[in-house]
């Protein structure tokens, strides 16, 4: 395994700071802090990556046919949040790339129940010398929602522009993006909606996010030093004038000392300002992670240290910590890996990152980073032959300021971010099994089990105990492309702080099916069925999701 290493460039953020009174914190059992929420969606457009020692296992390069068939109708991912366990299965072998020309540009239109509308387009200019330009726009909206009609409507719009320049020695890329997410706080009681003073305008929320990123990386595989440097700024603002500006710079670099020994460094710097009413937070984080890696046919060994500094002007925090980094990966036979290690880190919690997990956050939430003081893990991964691959992992981690989400009081339609100020022990067992039949069929089954040993919080509110996903894709004669997936979540708890009643939400079963049928070389019809079981489940207390919903339409490639 290879270790990412990021060198952070510290930059002065220009912002106006206003003194603001401390927010009122809810009275709760345990240590409860306010939370911040952030939403960022982006389409990544990348040149083929160069082989570098700090990269993880390279992703599968799609064939021309796969590129034409990649349609995403609706984001069905159910965010778990901490602990961040992401087992990455070894990519199964792919067949030869098809010689059929692929049309990179397309437009797509669709509609469905819940008064849903989908409009999407992509244009790329790749015939310029060493220069590529790409742009995309996507709008998905539902005029009606699962409860009270338009009072639970939602819409998401995103725009992306990317420019890439390839020289002999380096690759340069710039990205500009805009996201607009509009939705409602519809988790209210029906009695509340019938009151004479109920105003639907008061439950509306809107998030506008603008981001700009600039990156440069090595393109010459013969260079002794390999590097990747990226910097970017993201600005988030909501309908109530809460805002967050986040400037992040990241560096990965590696130097070959010998054929088997490499020196690596990763570092990042984040300068963040969040404003909300009378609250202004200036929160920075700097990280440097030097490591040495030894590789051979049998063994890969990585050792180093992760030094992290976090500052928070409002909370008067200036904390520097060092965590050990050690990982061993043994290949006893074939492509079977046995690995284990230990590490630690400080995980950033920003308004944008917390909104990605739960968009119904209350205003003026308190932001605090989660310290992962120790993570001991081990497992195995590899390919089994016959198209099968697997990964299994067990992790035991200790956290301070472990975060959870629960309804506020007295307004239960919004959520606090609650932090366990003591030591939280989390046991995570993860497994993944994949199968691939050339470019025809792919299937991946993944399951995670979490056991939370909390210190001060009553429960890990809003976080599941068990999750499982099963994703499948099938291609028939280059004409029909089918994807099907199934999500399962169980053990989610939330508490009504007004009544004092704690609820264990019903298990979530969410099945989805997407079909693309090509009517010719450039025209395709599509249909997507989501939540096939028609279960109006609640991912968070009082927020029902749409039942069975569908989108259908047509796309044209050029």
C-alpha cells in the first residue's frame, strides 16, 4: 500500500472578522457541540494518472463503451460519516478496450413522478494541441416531495468548467464549479402545518457553493522526484447568510532512494472562516506526514509520523499532535495481500463536510475537529481467480470529539452536531467481495459493522450499526446497459429532546435499477427506478424519503 503525503502551503486568507457572542448550546447529557454542514458536489475530469509510488491501487480505466454508458440519475448514497472506513477492493482484470468511437459530448433530458425533471449536458474540446477544455451542467429537481407536496420539494444544480494542459514535464489543471441545492425543513408534525401562523417560506433552505481549484503534477515518469500539488478555495453560503470560506493546499511527493526504498511526504494546509449570525470562526489545520517505504515482491513496509496542528480562534485552541504511522503489506502467494498497521490523525469537521452528511442542520452550530488518537487495523485483500476479488478489514480506533447528529429542542425539524468530549472506542469490521466477467458483468457486495463505545454521549445518534451495499452492472451486446444496487442500514437511533423519547429507526432497504438502451450510435433511452420497495424510510428522525420514484428520458451523444 502506498501512503499519500501532502505538503501544505500556508496562505493568508483575506476576510473580515466580526466579534460575535457565543452561541447558546443545548442542554444535553454528555458533551454536545454545535455542528457545521457543507455540501459539495463535483464532476472530476482527470487525465490518465501517471504511475507513482504514493498512489493507491490504480482505478480501472473504462473502455469506450463504458464511457458512453455512465449515466447517473440521482445520488442514492447514504452517508455514514465517522468512522471513515473505505475498503478499496483490488480491481478485477478488464478485457481489451473496444475500438468503437466514443462520443464524449452529450445532452440528456428526462422526467418522472414527484414532478421530477432532469437536464444534463457535457461538452469537451480535446483536439487542441496539449490542451483540453470541458464543461458540464446538470439540474435535477422534484417539485413534489414525500410529505406535504411542494413543502418537501428539492432541487440540485451544478455547473463545471475544466481546463487541462499537458506538457512533457508536467500536467496543469484548473477547475471552476458552482452548486445550488434548494430544499425544505419538512420534518414537522402535521398539526404544526395546519396552524394559522405556518409560513412555508420559513422552512426553505438554499446552499450556494462556488469552488476553484488549480493543480500541477509530474508527467515525466523518468523524473527522480514525483509530485502532485493542488490548491483551491471553496465558498459556501446559505439562505440565512451563514457562510464558510475554505482554502486548502495539498502536496504529495516521493523520491526514489534506491530501487526498493522511497522517501515520501504529504502535507496539507487549510485556512477556514465560518460566519453565522453573531458567530465568526477562524479555524486552520496544518499537516505534514513524512514516511519511508520499502517495497519488494513479498513485502511492502511503510513507517513515518503524522504531525498535525489545529487552531481555532474563537475557542482559543492551538493544538499540535504527532501520530505514529506504520503499515506492513505481505504478499505470501499470488495476488493475496495480508496487511496491518497503526495510524492517527485529526479529521476536519467543517460546515461543508457536516452538511454533506446531514443537510438539515440548525443554524450556529459549533464546529470542532475529531481527533483520531489511535487506529489499529489489519486484514487481507486480493484476487481469487475466476474474476473474484475480496477485501476484509478490522479496525479498532479511539476518538475524541466523536460526532453525532440529533434533533434540536424545541425545534425538532433541525439537527445539532453533538460531540463526545471523552474517549470513544469504535470497532469496525468491513468486508467486500467483487466479481467481474470481462466487460460484461460486475458485482460488488460490501458490508460494515460498527460498535461504538461512547464515554459521555448516550448513543451514537444518527449513525448506523450495520450497513451493506450490493452493486451490479451488466452490458448486453453494446446495446443494453443495466445497473442495479441495494442499500441496507440498520441500528440508527435519534432522540426527541422535547419528549425525551429515544427511537430506533426502522431498517432501511433501498433498491434501485437503471437501464440504458442505445437506439443507435448516438441516441439512447434511459429509465431509472429508485426505492423499488416503496419504503418511506427515515435516514434521520422525522424525515421521510420519497417512495418508489422513477426518471425516464432520452440522451443524444455528439
